[in-house]
């Protein structure tokens, strides 16, 4: 699990801080076709969450080829980098 924060939306003057879980721990596309699998899909969803006011996103990175949760740090790092590229 990775939790990433967007400083612009992390404001103690706001009455609440919005977080967004981009994928579920056991959810898959059979249950919800919009669940992100690839780093690019996670980045797109993170940007949408940020634009809607989220200060943090919570991800369970997946191995894009296997559609399973990440088995190594490289997939988590790739997904994190993609997300950080689209956030201010």
C-alpha cells in the first residue's frame, strides 16, 4: 500500500482532508471495470481525484501484465512515479 499526498490540497484551514482509495484490496475489473491496473491508469485516476479536491491517494499497485497486486518494489515505484508526474 502506498499513500501519496498533494500539498496544495493539504490545508489545515479546510474543514476536512479528502483522501481517495483508487483501487480496492480485492476488487477487480469484473466487479468494477473502471479500477486502474496500469501505472498510467493510476496516474489518470490520481489526477482526477486531485482535481476533485483530494489531498491524498491510497493505492495498491498491480503488476500490469498479471493483473495481480504488485509482487515487487519496481511496480510500486513505476506507479508512484507516474502519479507524481501528473500531480502539481
